[in-house]
């Protein structure tokens, strides 16, 4: 059976229907329809994959406070506020899945100690175990996952210096179990939240620009689905 190939990239739906008639017999028409269905299904799969893997910007907003205690350096109150950007991976995040961050470590009592960490002045010192995870709407850390540690620390003073870091630690590691925020130095304004267990949300919600990208992907999927609808004959 001879097959005639026709470029259809610029044809409208009526001309596309006419192209189906280029097959020379009934069996050929059935095969052509199957080919179009397969192409549409492939486009749908690509659209889903693209939407799922779009970069996601998660908002982070955590505050820990220690009330005034006699004989101790107190009160203390620190906040980590900003964003972490991932490659769209859903589930446990490896270091390679984290594309960037912009995190303000704010000392709410002594603002002069506050610092903003970005990839230009900080790095991911630890990301071990299966602690840090992403969903479509937020980041969380599992404080019950053995050996799980996630640390972003400023490089001005170097890793393991005790300066300028944010640490999430489940059991054992370089920090203390819990969530630690240190805008300046751990012995000056570091605040530790303890008693955490299970998966604790980091108050992450995709930024509006991220939702726009996800919706764009879904619109693409909808276009493919619409094109899969059978064409109805024109009324005579």
C-alpha cells in the first residue's frame, strides 16, 4: 500500500480531516486515526511531564522565640523568611534538586545581626538522609527520619564556624535535634526549637509566578485534549 505524506503544520481542522482521506483504503483510514491518537497521547504525556518538572519557588517563614530567663542571654527571637527554589521534584529533595535560595535570617531583638543568605554568600553544608521533602504546595522536614540533616550556612566565616546558618536536624549531626536559626553567632543569638517530630511544614507555598507556570502547563494539556475530540460532520 502506497502512503502519501502531507505537511499538516499549517492546516486547519477541515483540511486536516481531508488529509485522512489520502489513505487509499478503509484499513488505511483506521490506521491514520490511530496515528493521530498516538500523537495526541504523546503530547499529553509531554505536557504532564513539563508541568510536573517546572521550577517551584517555595516560601519559607519560620520564627523561634526564647522568653527572658534569669541568668541567660535572653530574650531571643529569630525569623527565617524568604524562598527556596527547586527543579520541581516532588518527594525527597537532594542537593541537586535545589536551584537557589534567598533567605533572610532576622534577629528580631538585635536587627544589626540580621543577614540575607543567597548562593553568592552561602552554601548547602549538609543535606543527608530523607528529611527534606517537597509537595506541590510546600516544603517539609521529617524530624523522625534517622540521620536527616539540612543546613544552609553563610560562607563569610566558613562552614562549621557557628556563624550564620539555618539547620534542620532529626537525630544526630553537627547541630542539635530540632530547628536552629542563627543570624549571627550561635552563642549570641541562636535560637533552637526542640521537641519536633514527624514531618513539619516549613510554611512553603508556591509563589504566584510558580502558579502561573503550572497553569500554563495545564492549559497546554487542555489544548491537546480538545484536539482529541472527534470532529462532527458539517450540517447539510
